[in-house]
């Protein structure tokens, strides 16, 4: 029983320590230990649960916007004469 208590004490981390781990876990693979710390903390902290939900929403919206932007790139292009004028203007003004 003491061993379990010691383990839980080591895994217990603050919101200040957990929030960067949550963000990191969305961008990179993280160790099992970090995953456990996040899960345990999220089980007891409503504020960090909300923070993770907000990050999930932001990530989803960013992906959708990125997909929309890539679709627009295929649809929108400058006429060759406009491209030439812009390049020429940049060369003469720099």
C-alpha cells in the first residue's frame, strides 16, 4: 500500500506542470509516464479538462482552415502579366 501511495505522489503534478504536457502531447509523441501524469491529473482537475477540450477544438479548427486554404490555392492564381509586374516592381524598388 505504501508503494502505491508513493507512486501516486510521484505522478501527482500541478496544473502549471500539466498544461504544457497536454499541449506537448498534441504535437508530439510523449512517454508513458507523461501520459499517465496527464490522465491522473485530468481525472481530478476540471480546469485542465476544459483546457484540453479547448486545445482539441483549436486543433480541429486549424486543420479545417488549413484544408480550406489548400483548396483555395488550387482555385486562385495571378495572371502571368500581373506576376511579371509584381516581380519587376520588387526588383526595381529593392
